[in-house]
C-alpha cells in the first residue's frame, strides 16, 4: 500500500494500523508512506507510523504535489519489489476504510492487468462541492473517452505494475496527475469496487482545493476540446474563403482539410496525445483518417444541404460536430498511440 501524505493528522496512523490489523491474508505485503514536505509539526506522527512493522517512510524535502509523491512511491516499489503485481494507493486523511483498501488489493490480485478503482457513492449528505465535482468530471470523462465510471476522482486505486511504470513519465505533479493517468490508460481494463463514502469533519483534512485543483483536472479535457476547436476553426475559415471565391464544394472541403490537418497534427501529436511513435507513422495514419473523415463529411454536407436545405456553412458545422467524437476515439486508440 502506498500513501502520499502532506500535513497529515492522526487519521494516517489509524488507517495504517487498521489495515495491518485486518490484513490477515497478506493481500498487502507492505506499507510505503511518502511525506510530501510536511512541516516539523508532523514529525511525531511520521515517527510513530514509520516505527510500525512493515512500514517504509520516504520523505520529500519540500512539498512537490500529490503526483510527485505517488511517483516517488511507485519508483521505490518497482525497484524494491520488481515482481509485484501492482500497488494500492490510498489517501492519508482517513477517507478510505481499511476494509475497503484491502478489498481493492484483493481485486487487483484477481485482475493484475486491470486498474482497480474504489468507487464511492455520493448521497445527499455529502458536501455539494464534492458531489458536483465528481458528477461533472464523470460526464466530461464519458464524452471524451467513451467510458462511464462511477468515481473518476477516487484516491483509492489498485495500479497494475505496468501502469505504475508508465506513470513515472507523466510530467504532472499535482492532484490532476491521477486523472491524467486515467485518461492515458486509454483502452486498458478498469475494475470498479464499491467502497464506503467517508467525509470526516466536512472533509477539512483534505488538501484538495475545489477551485484550483478542479480547474487543473478539467484542463486535461479542455486541451482535447481546444485542439479540436482550433482545427475546426482553421478548416472553417479556409473552407469559407475558398467556397466564396470558387463556389466549388469539393475544392473548398479539400482545401480546408489539408490546411487544418497540418495545423492539427502538430498540436495533437505533441500537446494532446503526446505520442512517441515515429512522426511519419502517425502522420500517415492521421492523413488517412482525415481523408476518410473528409469524404464522410463531404457526403453529410451534401445530404444536409440538398435534403434538409441547410446553408452550406451550417451543414458543414453540423456534419463536423457529428463526426467529432468518433474522430477523437480513433485518434486516441489507433493514430496517436504509444510504443
């Protein structure tokens, strides 16, 4: 079990001792705690927890962020126990019941290639900011990945060893690290385990800032949407200019696609999907997708113009909107892949 901790309270000790007491079947082999630059007032807590049997304490000299603490723990676990099937992560604020932590660990042992998420329910008594943030993120995650998850922000996860290794290269250090790795998992298997929803004292122990950190989390998705809007804007401008000059639908569609393709390719490869496959391979795949998508879009524009009697520009925008999600899924799964 890996616990990133910043300015923890007594809940940290309760979580660790509770897990050790219930871990009769050895589902969790050890406990690793990463002190993410807490101040001297927390030294007594870390000394007590670090003295417990089977506990390893790692420390950051300064606060680097939850993502950095998780990566420090992942690296230690992978180097120290290279044969491990994975790592279970939990928060230090007492929001995860020891029984649920072990439940996630056992599911990870049963499905060592799947990411296991401890999924909370959000009844009416849960703080509104937490319910609203989770619902919004679930909806956005569904739109951009095609996966409907019950809890995208849970800190209780069972990480397969391969995903722990891959996550070490993710350049994000804060709370958005966990959602970023969830998005990057792409087509990987995901298991969800229902867990108890615990909010102690109005969730005061959490260092999650609902405004600042939610914005960082949603930015993961905003960059996807932004790249699509950029490409659509370039495409529409070129299409409109060529159509106004020549009045030829096919020529206008081709010109818009070619210019937008060159602009979008650079953004998609380096900023959005961060593919490490050779550029000429991804460009060939992307060009093929653009050609097929352009042909389908052209047919939809003609259909909407001739049958629905829409203006050409309106027909184009509607056609492109209908194709947006399909194009995104294909780009994520087949075009901008990782080695």
